[in-house]
């Protein structure tokens, strides 16, 4: 996660936990018109990804309506999309993308080199700081011919190509004038309509240049109350729940003749963040906190045991992932020793969290655990706007808990101005070295060391990684196991038979 907006989207995405009693009834079959209705808890504030970084925007549009030159698959690998192939110069600064000559926007306009360059320049000039930062490394864009785009960077950057698989790389139809209310892309689906506060409908693109969409219409239903989402699924009003925010309700979908439950991984690290500009600039105190928390017990209590213990800011689908969850094993006595070594008498810390279920439940658990080792924690629950103003922007906190959803957001720890105010020159050097690494092996090696450095320094306490929990009717196939991007990727999902 790279800007304040990603915090906002991440926190709200995991909206409300619940427990329900299962309903009876037969599973309805997919109608002949082949429609799909998916339940979510977070509605986009706008469709314009150049002014707002809320995850609900690319969740809806990325790969479905807008396509990218390359995309990331559910295994975390970068694959061709609008570009059939690409080459990188020996110095790592020039990328040459070969566009699929068949590619066209839903309007019928060709996705040619001029259209791609116009779209990338549009994103480079976006008001959103995230996009500007991701595109800042571009020095020049050139149309070699109508189906070849050359991108020259100011320096080698392994992160840039990965950024191009997400919002920064979404290619917009040059005819688009109102990105906020309409989305014009080249994907298998087109924007249909928006009933604010209720649903957004995507329609099949009948002239799609690639494999035809299997559904004539896909409806994203938005219900802020997660109880309503689960009830709608149980009553047959939904075909899928796009993100289960109530893991305790999963057993109600155990009838495999009616339902299927996908349980993979995401890129959402639920992080106990430390403010390094205050008391938790003390490494010994940070380490004591990490030893004092039973993360397996927390996961079982807070999220029904679903999720992954990770130990650093890396998801298992990243090539540089290593299981570092054992860096600070649960050891209350060791925590007490470190507190004494830290020279802090009767430490008292604030824990200010947004009012979302995973954060408030985890805060209660954390406060109880730290009390047992002699740390007093004052928990304060804030509505998100206040949390954003006072914690993220104002820095008025010692600890906080929030889910960071953007892929490879480990790089945020290399920015001392980010709200954690973490300033480790060794870590910064490793990230910079990895970004410029001439080979993938060197990139992976450097990023593994960066992740270990972060973990050893107790830069934060990574409580768990959110699971990719999706519930669907049994007669739907192709649901990705893992969520490796911000997209709810419809391109592989279809009715069985």
C-alpha cells in the first residue's frame, strides 16, 4: 500500500463479522441468460481510478473492463494481456511491448500504440499521488509502429512492471471523457449502469477481441451490512460472495451440493503498526510486544482460524516470500525481560484502530496479551474519517491495526514519511538495490533479505494475512484460488457445463 487511500480501502473492505443460522431451500440454477450476481460490502465512491485509490474501483474494473499490457495471475506470475510479449533492454531501462493487433476497445477503436501512450500519459498526469509515484520512473514513451510501444525509464525498476499490472497500467479508451461515471476499456465486460447504494452492472462486451465473456451480465451488489450479504447468499439472491468478511459463517455453506468455499490467500497483511517517531522508536520495546502476542491464538479468536501467519510484509504468492512467522515466537517471559532491558517503567501505549471487525477484535486481544507482560494499552476505536485524520495523517498514535491490501506494499517501509515513520537505511538500501537488480534471482535475493531485515527489527507485528474466502454456488467454476491483485477477476469464472 502506497498512499493514504489504500489504508481507507483496505480497512473498509473487511467490513463486518457475523454469525447466522443457515436457511433451507434448493439452489437455483443459473438462468439461461447467464447472469452472475456477486455480493460485496464496499461500493466504489467513483469509477475514476485516477483520483481515488479505493480498492473497490480496481476490484470492479481491473481486467474486467480495463485491461493492462500485462497482468498478474492467481499464482503471482506476470502474463501477457494487451501485449503479446515484451523485451527489456540489457540495462533494464527500456521495455518494448508488442501489442496484440486484434485488441480493440468496446467502442471499436483499436488498442494501438497511440492509444496506449495517450492512456499512460493520462495516468502519469493523474492527481492521485500513488499513480504519479508509480509512473514517475518513466522518462519517455514512443510508438515504434502502430503495434509496438517503447517505454524508457530513468533507471532500472523491477517494481515498475509489476505496478503496470494494476491500476497504473489500466488502458483507457481515448474517447473517454467522464471516468467518474463511466468506464470505457477493452475488456470482456463493459460498464452498464450504477444504482448508487445498491449495485453496479457490467454487461458482456459483444465485440470483445479475446475469449468471449461467459456471462451476459454481472451484477456487483453492495450491502454495507455483512449480515445482509450472507442472508442473500443463503436465500439464493446471490451467486457468490466476493469476499467473506464473516469467517464464522463459513460452516453454514458446508453443503457441497449447493455451495463451494474457496480458501486461498490475498495480499492483505493485517498489521499491528508502530509509530517509530514516538515510544516505539525503542527497538527492545517493539521486540517485547512481538514476543508478547500469541498470533496463532489471535487468528483463531479474531478470524476463525482462516488466514496465514507471515512474519513480515510479504504474501506467499510473492516470489520473495519466506515464512518468517517464527521470528518472534510467543514468549511472555522473554517479553518481560526485554521490557526491563528497554528501561521503560510501566509502559503505557495508545492503540487507536478504525471501527472494522478485524481491527477492533484484534485490539481487544492485543491489549489483553500486553497487559500480561506489564504493558498498559489504552484502546480507542475511531470512525474511519477520524482515524485517517488523526492517526494516518496526524500521527497521533503509538500503535494501530489495519489491513494493507496492495500487492508488494513492503516498499512503504522504505519511506520514512509514511505514517509508520520507519527509517532504516539498511532496509532502504536493500529495496533500492532490489528494484535495480539486473536479474530476477538477484531481485528475489535482495527482497528476501529486506523482508528478514524488517522482521528482525520488529518494524511492525504482522498479525496475519487475510484469506481469500469466496463462497459460490456449486455450479460455478474457474474461481481463482488466490487474490494476487486488487481485481475481482471475472475472466476465468463461468457456469459449469
